[in-house]
């Protein structure tokens, strides 16, 4: 900033001294425009480097202004050679100072863009590493879930096998129980057949007894009726 101020002051003074010794207004206007543009670029570059404004629009403006400074300093360098000898040495120093300021600003901007590019590459590598790590974690999680699923399936198969063993043992026990029940049923049926034969005997005996009783009743009735008829 101090170099820019001293250069601006000396430029103003030189312009005043050389105003009547063949210094063209166009050359002086180019110099003034260059100095103003250097101030503007320095301010905007300060915003960019401090992080106050890192927008794409500002970066685009800076690139355009740096290119404009390149053309202006080249035109000033070429214009110094056409100045009269009494002004040439003085303005050669001024143009050299302006060119150095431009070179410093261009280097600062290129350094910023280089660092920004390196940060971008670093962030990109970091993002890829995180993505790969996330993918690896996802695969590891999937493998773990698959392993847990296989373990659960194995436990379920073992439980089913154990249950089948218990069921088989239970069926065998039930088969033995059914055999015992069948034998008992056969025994009961045999006893029932014997009981049924006995019941048939009892039934015939009861029928015979009923007939005897009925015959006795009939005989008694006939006797009573004969006695009643005889006495009457």
C-alpha cells in the first residue's frame, strides 16, 4: 500500500512536470487507469484471501481485471519508448513500479488459486476416502448381518432338530401307550363277549320265570273264578 501511494504521488508529480514536454493525454490516462485498477484489484484480492468473499463472481472479476492490467502495463511499457528523452527515464521508473505491482498482484492471485486448487484436491481425496470408508463399512455391516443371519438360521435348525427328536421320542412313547390301550380294549371286548353271553342266559331265565309266574296267575285266577261260580 505504501509503495502504491508513493508511486501514485510520484506519478502525479511527474505528470505535472511533464505535462508540457510532449506527454500525451492518452498515455497519462492509461497510467491513471492502471493505478486505479491496481488499487481495486488489491482490495478485492484482500477480500478473497481473507475469506470475506470467495464467490465465483469475485474470482471472475479479478481474473478479468488482472488480464486488463496485463494489457495496460504492456501498453505503458511500449508507450515509454515513444516519450521524449527528458521524460523517458522518469516514466520508465514509474511504469516499472506499476509493472512490479501488477506482477505481485498476479502472483498473489495465482498463489491463491493454486492453494484453492490444492484444497479442492485435498477435499476431493478426503471425500473419496470417506466414500470408500463408508462403502467398506457398508460391506462390513452387510457381511456381519449375513453372518448373524447364518448363525440365527443355524440355531433355528438346531432347535428344529432338537424339537424333531423330542417329537419322535414322544411318538414312540405314544405308540407304546396305544399298544397297551389296544390290548386293554381287546381284554375288555373279550370280557364284554362273556358278559353278553351271561346276559342272554339271564334273559332267558327271566323269561321262563315270567312265564311261570304268568301261568300261576292264570291258574290261580281260574281256580278263584271256579270257586266263585260254584259258591254263587
